[in-house]
């Protein structure tokens, strides 16, 4: 019998499990985000911090622009430069917006259209589903944090002609965006798993960030007068983390090691909580 | 059917629906979180001498929370939901194939959102003021100041709701644009010289507040505030213009009910 | 008599996707079945007819009036959309009362109208229950009741029998026929031919956004009967069956499938073919495992009509 006429039941092979079962979910998600309306506009604006710093690197390499000595000094100090790039350049707001854009509807839309059941009726575990979704957000966040940082490293090398980057700074350039992206991605997915209404998800997620920031300010500045309470704010915690990784001056009086612990801890709790919510969906 | 009657029928139905919605209660709960924080903060600072901590907490915690975060976000969620929910749930057709003007539907629904926001924001503000200022609230000066805060909150709610109702009728995904407006434009404009700040709702809201915040933060003033009456009139006018424009757009635009939206 | 619905060179597209193209149609009172496979443009046409969409070209009028943004017209028009959509947290009774109030009824009258409409679709006992607790079929019946609530002159129903159980299919069909017998107009869409046949003999065939045929169902049936049909017969002695048909001039081709032990006939007269088959089976006491008509569906008719066009 020709193969084309043999039906499914006639096939005697066995289905080999995929090594990365979540990968198709990621690919599909990346495509969906890219195809969203106004995605290109958002991506264009998301590149602004990078472009701004790229110009800075170029300026610093020009002796005729020495009147910008102070800026040049900062730009040439790799640790300070990348700390600034990651935490003070508006990149955090950009990453935050990207996490909203790419991640807010990833689970909530599946809840709305009852498609989690469809995923889980395939040879996929809830953790594979979550990993697939997490990778989508991580992809976009790293695309606009790690990739531009590496391009800036390349630009520095090209414009100055010498390699000045220390190993610890280089490692920090990889670790910081990874941890920041992990934290944002896991939090946005947690919020996304709370409701099938994506608008509510976005507003709650945004409200959470700005409220914790406000709360950190009032508790650390007025009520307890202790800057360590600033760790309640994700934004300030990320700055603290950058201070640890890049060896720059911290703004809070809290021990530096608390920041990575907090970032990883919050990410893991958020992911575990999201997983519980996914498991609760009846197949 | 007469326009006011249609609006009343739509308002009645959707206000009942909203009160049964878990989301409304969730939002109400969220408004009272800072009040809880205020209570805790007052308890912690009870024995502290020196400057009055209550008003400081009110000005630095309750006011920024309500005016720069809660009211705009409530406006965004409520305003964008007026049309957005109907499209997401594909129920818009039930309203647009009845003998009522689309403007009545939109005004009725926007009215519900504004009423819910006001119903949450005003008591939250009142409580925060009471916790912050204590017995001062009973004095005529205290009452006058509270009245100004309430007026500012009320007008801010109307203006933000109106703006985001309009955005919701114009755009398929109004929420991200709204966030960019609230936390991008309104924030960035404070650093732009000239009278660009007049192009934000927050400028007029801030102009109505009786207490001027100093230093950094969302409530910083780079520009002289507008006169109170002027600010109040502008906010009222903006609310009306946004709503009229929204009804125009909603009446003329066709909504295809088959794609999911954000 | 003035036409109820007039469409003139009506076209609608969504970006690059064609919804309907250059449709011209005049419908008089009575029941009209809008028939077509999925994606044919039925829903787009009905959305244009119910004023949810604006035509890109051409125009559509109901009772001589334009439809889009003309709310007054809906005092005389009832529409049942295809989507399974409903307001969460509201009961069927409250929902219908609200709709009746939108038609200008007082609170008490609205309740009465809601009760009557719910009774017509057998939902009066669950009137107080939340719609979210209804089954799909019950929600479908609720949508039908919402369309007939105000006793409209024109009823537009998009796939009204989808998800409805057999008993209520019959009752809703009767309801529609009864409605039309009072001089009203019904436009009902479906992709299932027998569903439409049960309601009317006036049909409009729509395919790829265009009207393919319009008129009496018997004429369409005639087309169906005269186009070549495929009949597959699975039997242990399938070659003996084939033998009996070799000389039959209504059998155009015969194809064997040894693996599945079946024979596939192509015939231009289905009724004649089945009469012969029955006779041979009885005469020779043949065992038959399965008889199927792989192309006996609406799509086949469309393919045939498109091919002829």
C-alpha cells in the first residue's frame, strides 16, 4: 500500500518527545507580538536609549569634543556607563512598556479563549507552557537590553580601538539584563494569569509598579526614615542590583547582596504562583 | 425614545451590571490600600514629636496616589472599557441593533464608569483626609480645604474618564497609549520649558489642589499653576469636549466584532 | 408591494479580505434563506443589513431607509447575531427587560414582553437564572427571543439553529414560519440545506462574497440532482455490485479500491442509482458494509455551480 494511503492507525512508529516542548509556543508568541499593531513604532522608540548612548560613545571618542569632559569621563568608565545605560537612561521604562506590550495578554488571552486547555491537551506540561510564554517576554526584553548593551560594547571597541572592559563588567552586562528581564517577565505573566480581561491586567500591573514605587518613597523617606525600605520598589531594587553588579555607588543603605536575592526570589515566587494558576485550569 | 430616557435606561442596566462585577469591588479594594498604609503609618509615627506627620503623610502618600495614579488609571480602565468590553465580549451588537442612539449608549456607559470612579475616589479621599488631618476636618478651614480636594478629584475623574472614553472609541488598543500618556507625556512635559504643561490634564488638576508639593515627584511644579476657576472650567470643558467627540466617533465608526483586543 | 430589503452593488472588504462583492438583491415579505458554506459572506451581508457595518461600495436599504446609524429603524427590525455572546452576571429575564426598555417600554411592560418572549423559546422557567449558567442551546434560544421581543416587521437571523437541540430546532423553525405567516419578513442564514428547506423555499445562494443563485429551492434542488454524484459502496462482493452497473447509462465511471474493498460510482441520476442498488442487493442477497456519498453536501452544489458559471 502506498504510504500516502496509509492512515494514522496504520503507522507503527512512535512519537519522539520534543527536546524543547515549549519552543513552538515561544516562536508563535514572538511572531504574534511582532505582528501586533504599532509594534514597529514601539520597537523604534525602545531603541532610543541605545541610540542616545551610542552617540555618547562616539562623542567620547572624538578629541575635538573635549569640552564635554565630564560626560566623556562617565562614558569612558565602563561600569558607570553601563550602570547608567541600564538604570537611568529611560531603558527601565522602555523595558516596562515592552513587558506590558509583549506579556500582558500572553496568558490572559488564553484564559479568555479557553486555549490553555488546548495547549495542555497536547504532550505539554503546564511548566512547558509557562516556559514558552516566559521565553516570549524574555526574548523582547533581552532584545532591547542585552543586545543594545553588546552593541555598545562593540561600538566602544570600534571607536576607541582598545579593549578596556573588565571581566566583571562584561559579566554584569550579561547578568543584569537577564535578571531584570526575568523579574519583569515573571511578574507580567503572573498578572496576566489573574484575569481574562487584558485591560485589567495591564492596569493592575502598571498600578502595582507605580504604587510600590510610591510606597517605597513614603516608607523610606517619611514614616521609617530608612532608605533600605526603598527595596519595596522594583525600580529601586533594580538600581541596587546594578550597583552590586557594576560596582557603582548604591543609593540605599541596604546590603547589596539583598538585591539579587530579592529579584530572583520575587521572580521564582511569581513563576510558581503563575504555574499554580495554570494548573488550576481544567483540561 | 428621548435621549435622556435612553441614557437613563443604559445607565441603570450597566450600573447594576458593574456592581455585580468582581472587578468593581477589586478596584474599590485597591483604593483603600493607601488608607490602610496611612493608618499603619500614623500608628507607627504616633509618638513622634515635631512637625505634624498626618498632613505630611496625606500630602505625600494619599494625594500622589489618588491624583497621579488611581484617578488616571481608573479613568483609563473605565473609559476604555465603555466600548472595549462590548467589543471583547462581542455584545455591542445587542445595543446597536436597538432603537436608541449610539450616543445614548456611550453617554450612559461613560456615566456608569464616572459614577463608579467618583463613588470610590471621593470616599477614599475623604477618609485619607480624616486620617491625615484628624479633627482639623471639622473646622471651617479644614472643610474648605477638603472641599477643594474633593472638587479637584471629581473634575479629574471626569476629565480622565472622558479622555479615555474618547481614546477607547478611536483605538483598538487604547490602554498602552493611555499609559504612555499618563506616565510618559504627563511626566515628561514637566521638564519641558514653556507652557507645554497646559497640554496635560494633570496641570489643571494640580492647579486645583490647595497644597503645593515641593521637590521631585509627579506633583512637581515647573510652571505657575493656572487660576483655580480657570483650571476648573478647563477640566469641565475638556470632559464635555472629549465626551462629545467620543459620541461622534462612536456613532460613525463601525466596529468589527471578531478580533480580540487589548 | 414595496420591497423590504434592497441591496445595490453592495461590497464590503476587510483590508485585503473580501466580505461581499457587488451584491444586488431585492427581498419581498416572506422567509428568505441565505445559504452558503462557511466564509461565503453570509454573516458580512447580514451585518451590513443590520447596520453593524458600513458598505465600502453600493448601498443597502431596509423599508426604504438606509441602515447604518439609523436607530429608529430597529423599532421594526429584530436581529439575532451569530456570536455566542452575552452579558455575564445578568439573568435572561433582566436582559430581555433591559432590551424591551430600549424599545421604549415601561418597566412593567418590559417585564411582560420579556416573559412572553422567553415563553416562546421555552426559557420562562430559567428567566431568573444567570445567562452564564445557560447551555449553548439555551443561549441561542435567548438570542432568538431577544430578536422577536418587540414583534418586528423584519427578522434577521444569523445561524439561529446553531447549537440548538433537535426538539427546539423544530420549534424555532415553526416559530419562524408562524412569524412569516403573519405577513412579516425573515432573512435566515445557514450552511445546512435541510435547515433552510424546513423554513422556506426561497433561497439565496452565496459563495465567495457573491450571489451564486437566487430563487426557488426546487430549481436549486434540480441542479443538485442533475450534477454528477459520487457514491461509494463498501462490500465484500463489491465487484459483483459493479458488474450490475456496467451497462447502466446513468453510471458515468466506476472505480475500485481493493484495499478497502469498495467501489466508487459516479452517477448523473442519484435517485435512479439508489433504486437500482436496492434492487440488486435484494435480488442477489448481497452484504453491504457501508454506503456513502462523499460529495453530497452543500459544498458540492457550490462547486458544481461555480464550475458551471
